[in-house]
């Protein structure tokens, strides 16, 4: 029988848009490659290769059938394997609209824990592939499975990449109930206070989830009744199935505005045999339309969006975001904000490293052959998936993500080393000769391990340290690394002695070093170095400075040894630390109460810092079981960790003061002040978290002040905008509070702050984690989670990270840092934004050995990739500088401030491109979309202008940077604006001109 599947839109009926889709996790229960090839099926029967293989004949069988595909990490694997014939067929599907790429990133990234730069990078990788292979630009955002949705996703990864709409599955259960009643599941979302209506998007939450209505699942082994339409066989059921369809359609239409509804026909890893789905949908379209009560059609989210737009209706306005997400009274998905904190840190370190590596790759000249930064790009892209950096995957899959990052880093490390060698080698003014310099880097500095710096200098060797700054402004900072000699002296490139300080290593770090070096490298590290060497450096923008470490010829001329004072048990007094404007007075022996005084801005505040843990709820015996797990934070009691007669050690020197505290057997903390900085740095080791009492634990730290913040606090959205939060309150509905702690947790990527009428208190973090202000005046950060039960959200594994060295197995220890500062009201943004960039882009250190003293005369000791007289404005960052395959350059400039955030810096600013690229003739500058797959002008022409309920039609004027004059080449940036350019250089002018 031939079915009539040709239906289009019928203006007089409810139109049911059948969207055939598969949701393919780029790793979760199995690794990305296991999901692709279909191995390890004892865990989950899923094979993406089968899905894509079977879509081709299914679409060939009927030109009216349509299918959408999302995850480019899988599609690219499949595409590489196809014959020219299949590739030609698929290209026809794409150009005819039968196959549509939706979302189009390498993965469907999470929205709580990735950094906005990573979200942009992974989307760009997918979008540029689609443009190059198929000549199309995805129009629709499709974030159907992430566990809550961010403002940055809506405006940056939505409107600014040229999407016309954005669809998602998961919103809070209380919010969903209200939105169904009000028919407000579909909204106009303005995610940015600064960019307002210029970056708004039509956004739709599905009525339940991203699956078909109940009874309409058609995978081979699904139990929904098929349409049995052969009158000669038993169980003929056409009218029953049509009635079911119409009832489900009317039910959904009753909670949706306009006569258009979307059915998401598919779910995780479906269409492995696509014919079973399409055969049933063919029949449903045919018989439902013969019945005539509603109209069914093959559709895509683009067709659906255009149909909604054509109705010319007004839509409710949505601002801020959809966090936190709960799908039940005790099921707040706020645990994953912290889950697998070591993996989260690894991803963040690699993100900043990838940014720096691409800059250096550009300065040297990109190589299409190995090594290049592509492998790291791919690994980082996959790691943004909503079951990767989130920490919600099985352990063997987490290992796989880390392995990919490690392989990518190894290759990028070679790019960095060869680029620095090329730039430092003065003999090659054009291009790079074969530099003999062998730069080493130290990824394991956090566990006091750096073979490159731990060399014996007593026999006349020198250690050369090249310090690279990937920020667009000059940077003054203190660097530190382990050394084995004590009589060392540091010189800068001019031969001047640089003040330096020797700091003894701490027992807690010696243990970390000895255990984790064996875990990572399979061998014992050499003897523990005697000291950390710390000294101040000054590094030009997008450039490097060089320092020499050698043995000091005269006694007393070299580094200053730190003074050490250990407080004895029972000794009571107060310790003052701090060489500069900031002084902390810490009470001994427990070290909890801190008096914080900044002499410059006269801030004086009492701060109390403590640790506690929540025991993970065990709901096994409940009627509705809900445990705490990888996704869910469900505490069952809070336990303050009392410092066990905390041993306090104070280290003082000319650059750094430190207070070391062994809080308990598994928490060690260092509070560190730098002479020239006005913030406190807190470094912690947490773990192994003990579980021998049978309880999982979630470890948090609290920093308490006297600020009266009246329940309000501010957290960042993916490291970009800050959003106001109010404890026990939601803007969009009347919150019923069931979980007073978990329900007030929010994701933090950059920082969190509170304020009152006089002061603001800011805390910045080194990775994504969960946090809140549960009590007025207090900020809480969750640092580590170790749990013994699964939370029944699909991963089927307890979050119990364990490390084994031979037979010595321990719970994972986590090392990290957070930073805090108190400012007069209105003055904190400058530190949050500037120092926030420095945390994301730390100084990159490269080491080389030298015999003799001729390094500075035979090499270029300082370099800046930009004009020596220029630095970027304080409110701008270069977030991408990358040479593309075709020799063109991709440049992204980001304004770091929101409107009204800072009295001086929240203004339109400008960047001179000629000074960013000295010695290069810019032939052409093309402004493109955020994901660099279309010209910005073309994108704006196509943009749909939606009507917002209650607005008069007059949208307030939004400030944006103007067009770039091709002669002046000056880029304007308005607050929070990110502008993306593809730059062509006149290749005749591409001589390497370095600032000596």
C-alpha cells in the first residue's frame, strides 16, 4: 500500500509536527567510540553507526520523510567512512531539507558547568564542518537533555550563533506545572541584561520531555501498539490508533499557544533500524489526515519555528535562566555542579591551555601535519557534553574523557614548545629554522612535581624559564615551582636580580606528590625538592619574558628563605600575615576567625572560615526512593568539621605569606597572601573522604562575614554574566521549598558574590562547582563529593572515585584553590573580571637547561605578539586567536563587563586591529557569527523579529559596536558583546617581525 505522507500545514486544524530524531550522548554509560561502533552492549544496546546507516535508505524510500541530526562528533566519524555515492545522497538530503542538522556542535554541551569559551569552541568546530561539507548553517538550538538551561546558552549560543529558536526538555517540575496552565512553555528569552532584545530568541520547553507521547514509541523492541492496517490479519486497530493520536494531540494543544504542536519522535539512541519508525509514522500521517480531525505532517524544528512565527503572535518574556532544575520535591539536580571535581579542573586547565596554544600556533605558523592543536580541540569539545564535564558518566567513561584530553595535551604541548623555541630563536627572523631549544612544561605542578625545574644547578648549569602571557594586557604576577638547590638567584632578561623567596614544601603535598606521580606515571618520583622558588614576573601582552635561575656566587645574595613559625598545641594568640595593603589577623590555634583589613580602601571585616559535610541521603527504604548521587544533591544532615587542635604553621617572606592548617586528617588548607595583591588565595586538599562509617559525604566550605545581604547573592552564567539569586525564591513562580540547601545551590564557573549597603564580598573559583549563600553574610562552596549510592537518574553507579597504585587504593583527593576579596560597594567588579581572566588564563611556564651564560645574548628574551606600544583595554579579552586551515585567522574579542557593572569599565570600548597584528598587512576583515559559519550581516538579515507580550512595539535601544571601517580597522565593543572576525592577511607581508 502507498501511504500519503505529503501533508503540509493546514491553517484550520491543529498541526502535529512529527520531528524524527535520535538523542546520541557523546559518552555516558559507554565511551564515545563504544557508542559509535556499538560495542560493550552488555551495558547498553546502542550503536550510532547503525542509526546513521539506516537513515539513508529510510529517507530514500520517501521524499516526504524528514530526520534531524545533532551530534557532529558522531556524524563526522560516520561521514569519514562513507563512499562518494552515499556522501552525494546525503548532501542531496541536506539541500532538500530531508535531513537537517540541528544545534550542530560536536556534542550537546551541558549548560551549568562548561565555560562560555568552551561552549563557543565546540559549537564552532561542528558549525564550520557543516558549512564546509554541506554549505548550510544550522538554524535551531536543540538542548533537549541538559539538566537546566543557562542565560548564556540562550543569548550567546542561541541568538549570537544565528539560531531562530531554541528547544529544550528539562525545566523545574513546579515551573512546568505553572507554564502548562498559562500556556507559557514557549517564550521569548532575553538572556542578557546588556544586549536585551538584540540577542533574544524564541525558546520552547517540551510539555514533558524529549520523547514521543506515551504509546508512540516504535523502535524494534518497543511495546507501543503499531498501526495494524491489514484487514486480512487479526488485531486491526487503525481507528484506535487514530483516536489515541488525536487525543494526545488535543491534550498537548490545550497547553500550547497557536494551532501548532511538536512531537519529538525519538529518544536516546533510537532509529537503529529507522524503517520501524518511519513505517508507523507514514501510517499515522495517512490515517490521521484521512480522519480529518487534526493534521499530521513530517516536520523539523525549523518548519515548526517558521509556522509559529507566521502566526504573528506575542509571546511571554523570559529573563535570567532555568536553574536549578528539579524533577521532584527531593530531586534537585545540583550535585553535578561539583561531581568529579578533578575532571572539572582538568577540563578547565586544558581550556585555558588550548587558548594559549592556538595563539602560539598562530605566531609560529600553523602546521597541517602533526603536531597541531586539533586533537586537543576535539577532546575538549567532547568533554563539554552534558554527561562529561558534568561528572554524571560511568567511571570508565570519565577515564576515557581524561585520556583524550591527555593525548590532546601531549600534542598541543609540542606546539607550544616548538612555537616558543621558534620565537625565542633570534636567528630566524622569517619563519622557523630547526630550533635546538627543547622547552619542557609541567602539568603536575599542583602536586609539586616538575622534573624540568628540579635540576641540580650546583655544577654551573642555569635554568631558563620562559613565561608566556595569553592575556591582552601586561601582567605582573608571582610564579612558583619546585627547585632542589637553596642557594639560587633569579635574573631577568636585562641581567637584573629579581627578588625571590624559597618556601619549604609541606608534608601534605609530599604525600600527594609521591602517591599521584606513581598513579599518573607508573614510577616513583625522584627525591622531594627542598623548596618552592617564588619570584615576581612582568610579562607583556600576548607575549613572553625570560628569567634565568642559577646558583648564587655569594652567600646571602640569592633567594630569601622563608621564616617558619609553628604554633604549639594550646598556644593562643593572633597571627598577622600580609606584606602589602591586605593584612589578615588569624586567631590561633584553630585559625577560624580572621580579621580582614585593606589599608588602601579601608575595608575592615571579620571573616570566619569553616568546613562541613553533608551526609548523602539514603532513600532506599522510602516509598519514593531518592538518594544523593552524581546528579542529585540530597543532604541528610550537616556536620561541622571541627579543626582537631589544628596545627598552624606560618610562613613569611618578602613576596608571600602563608598560613598552613591541617584541619583534620583529610583536609589541609593554605591561606596565601601576595605582597602586591589585594585578595586572599585559599588552597585546599580535600580527601580521601572517609566512608568507613557507611555514609557518603559532600564536603563544603563556608566563609562567613557580617554583610547583610538579605537573602540575595550573585552567581555567574558560564563564566560570563552574573545573575541575581534570592534564597528560597524564584522569579517565575511561587516556590514551594522542599530542599532548603540543595534547592538554593547554583552553578559557579567564575565566582559568587554578596553585597549590602556598604561592602561586597566576592569569591572566585578555579573550576566549576556548586555554591550558594544559605545564611546571610555567608558564601558556601561545595568542594568534593564521595557517595555510596546511585541516585536512579540513569548512570547506575555510585559517585565513589577511587585511585589505585598497585594494591594501595584510596578515595580521590582533590587539590584546588579559591580566592576572596572584600571591596567597598560598587568596586568589586574590576577584580572579579580582571582576576577572573587571570585564573582562566594562567601564565604558561616553559623550562630549558643551559650550560654557560649566553642565553640572553643568543635568544630573543622578550616578545609581544602585538604592537609594543599597545595593550588591550582593561575591559576586553582576546578569547580566540587561531590560524584556520586556509591561512586565514579567526579572532574573537569579548567585552568583559555588563551594563552598570562598573562605573568606569561598563562602557563602549575599542580595539585597534592594526596594533594587534604589527608587521602584517590586513587585506580584509569579515565580521562573522559567533560560531564563524556565516557573515554577521547575512545572519542579521535573516533574523526573525518576535513580538513580546506587553511591549508597546518600541524596543529599548540596545548599544552595540558599529561596523568596522576597512581603513581604520577599529573594532568597537559594547558591554558583554563578543565580536568574531575572519581576517585575511596580505601574504606578501607575512614576515615575522618580533619585538626584541
